[in-house]
């Protein structure tokens, strides 16, 4: 699909890039260097929207005539935010906390038209149900290396699919970019995916 606008994905996430490629839109990647603040006191939906907006604005400052797309995904269970684990112990604690329970995956995304100075943000929430994980399953999953660059310490698109019993909502949202909502929102900017 051809589009006359320059579209920029403000993310280094290979998963977001892969999802956006499914639209057939031509885009480039310009990673945001915005430092995320997760202890802002905002509620989860507000936080996801805020972080996506700040990432988009940071990249938008570098482009005069482009559509910037940015997103931020957070995992929430029992009022607790689960970010990306940095160490094995952190991943282990997250997986134990999510084991046998449901949690919410909330992605905020922002689209900025730098030429028209138009901005739109939205959040999408999906519910994910984990199977009950044994200590051995948690350790095996941590050894795979998959938990370390993903909110909630798992990736639905990889080996993490084995620990998920079911999803209510947008599968791509759980991966990090809600494709249905994003394509609908792009229409507001004159971009039609279909």
C-alpha cells in the first residue's frame, strides 16, 4: 500500500515494527530517547497514554512533515504495575505473581501530525489469563531469555504463548501495538489501511 505521508514509528521494539508492517504502510523507525517515568502517580490507562504521548513528542521535534506513531505497553495486576524485568530474580517474582491469575495489558498509543500540529492518543486494554506455573516452568522460561525486554516478563508471540490460557481483547495489543484501534485512528489523519 502506498501512502503519500512520511510515517515514523517512534519505537525500537521489533514487535511493534513487525505489527505495523502487517498494514502494508511504508514507514521508517526513529527510536524515542524519552526516559520513562512509571512512578508518576497516574492511573494505568493515563500512564500508558502519557508515556506514548511523550515518546511521540520527543521524536516529533525532529520531523517537520510526518506522522509519528508511538506506543507504550504496561501490565497491571492487583493494582501493581509490571515493567520489564532487568534481572532473573525480578522476572521470577513477576511470573510468580501473575501465575494462575488474570492481568490487564494496557497499551497507549499516540499519533502526531507534525505538519498540521494535530495529536491523538488512545488506550486499549486486553485481559490475559495465565495458567498456574510450576517453579520448574518459571525457571525454564527465564532460561529461554524471553522475559527480559517485555513488560510483565513474557512475550505472547513467542514461548510465552505456552503459559497463556486465554486472551480477552486484541492479541496485537498484548504484543505492544493494538492494530485494530491504530488503523481506525490513522483514518483521522487521512491514512487508510484498507
